[in-house]
C-alpha cells in the first residue's frame, strides 16, 4: 500500500493505518491509476494492467470515505490521467487491502457515541417518524426541507431531529458571501455536482421555533445548530437568527444554541451572543490569509473579520471553536502550523474541530501548490505541546460538556 501527503508518495507506518471502520464507504476514482510499492523492484509503481480470470483490465484507484469522528492522515496514491473527471465532493482517504479486509490511513479522534453509524440505519422507522412530524406541522417549510435532508441525503443531524435526540440542524440562508472550492451545496455547472441541494427559502421565526423549541425542551443532550451544509452563510440572516434565539431563550434555558459560520460579520456575531447564543464554530481551511482566500473566495469580507468574530465571541464568554478543514500534505506543512499557532495565540480558541476536507485532491493541490506535510498526528502533537488546554474533537458539544476533554 502506498499513500500520499500532498503530492509526495510514501509507505505508511503500521501505526498510521487501521481496519476500515464500520460505516465507511468505498469509492472508485475514475481517471486515476493506483500506485503501490513494488517489493521486487523496490520502487513505487503505477498498476496499469491487471489480469482477472484470464481477462486483462485497466484498474482504477480506490479510496475510503470515513464515518464521523475519524480523521484521515493520507490521500490515495494515484496518478491522474489526461481528461480525468473532477471527483465529487467527498473526503478521499488512502485505502489498502490485507489479510482479507480493507485498511485505511486514519485515526479515531472523537469517539462520541451519538454519531455512531449504527444509530442512523433504521430508515423504515425514520420514515414513520418523518410522516408523524409532517402531519403535526403540514405547512412548515423548514420541517419539509429537513425531512428531505434526512430521507434523501441521509444527513445524520436531520435524522436526529425526527428521533428527537442530540444535535438538530436549523438551515436558514439560501445565499452566501463566499464561493468555497469545496462547497457541498452549490457548485458551478462546469465543476463536480454538489453533494446536496441548498435550501431555497428563508424560514420564518415561527417555522424555526416549531422545529427548535420542542427539540430543546425534550431531546437528550439537545443542541440546535444554525449553519448547515445545505445552506449558505447564516450571518446573512442575522436578524432572523437574533429574534429566533431571543424567543427560544424566553421559552426555555434548556439545551445548547450553536452557530456554524464563516465569521464574516463580527458585529452580527456580537448581537447573537447578546441574544443568548451558547457556542460558535468558524470554518477555515487555513490560518494563512493567502490560502484562506484561495479556498473560500470571500466576497465583501477579509480574513481579519474571521479573527475578529472569534475575539468578540470570546470576550462575551461564548465557547469558541474552529472547524479546521484538514487536508494531508497542506494542513500539516510547517509554515501552516506556524500560522495556526499564531492564530490560536491571538484568538484563544477553545476547541479545534478537525474535519476532513471534501474535495478532489488534485483540484485542491492545484490551488494550494505542491508540497508535503510532516504528518497530521505530529501536527496535533505540536499543538498539544504549545497549548495544553486546547481541546481537539470532531463534533459540536453541549454547553454542559464544552470543557470536557476527549483525551
């Protein structure tokens, strides 16, 4: 098995691989020739042809998409062919085969049992729950939208809503002020298809409360989250969010109200904090403004605003985290780590959520340039050494568990 860090090919250490986790998916990589280590020749070799049952075929690369909580450490080792298609928006992890099973280059970062795939398999029961919810609120457009997220796109968070448990999504914005290369809800026609359909309307306060309030009042470990993969930027609807948060907190102090955002409007973040927001998570692929702008392509704001939003939230006692989009061979470059260290020093962020970046690896490297990293695990070790109180995870947390260490 060979793996890639950026554009450098290597053989993974035994400590860097583990058996394919339950709930993973395997993908073929059209237009990508797999590369492996040839023991006899002592070099990395593209597998151009293979004979199966007397028939010669041209193989393609294979990658794994990991379940929530796992962080990939390496990319698939492949050679891209001319006119190869752009891959759909998934996080492609290196995969191999040994002793009758698949192996992947990854590690388990956050073992939160609420996100175990075994809890999201019963689609027959889910369908009945969705029908029951819709019968009780037949005119709620937000509920109809989330029913599609749950049934068609198999969104775990949307499924949670209908099972009345854990974290529930609250998408509100049909527009965005960034054009991220890996946006999973809107892509230009000449690129790869988006992973899901973006919400096409702005819900009313009434529609939000009909979804969120019963969840906060009744769900176990209840979280309601603005800012989802199926929408644009929620701060563009900040007045709606502010009124909704105030009305929710007038009714109950139970549960956690959370915001996922790009942090483009610090003044609006301040108002949401004052309204009763409990926690905030800001997404970035890099603490280097140059790479941030190359990937997120912001419109009407600059990287400085992102930092200011974290500072304002921190000043107001809000639990702060960054959604760091991890890409092996870019995120763990030495200069990237140095930038991230300075960013953490300035913002005093509480938690780094390490999320695998969903994008065609060749497309991302074309934008970010060639190179290699020192290793994702080593990057984490450096950050832990620099910031002993800094937390690492994969999921949003309830306000009761915000400062609980994962280990």
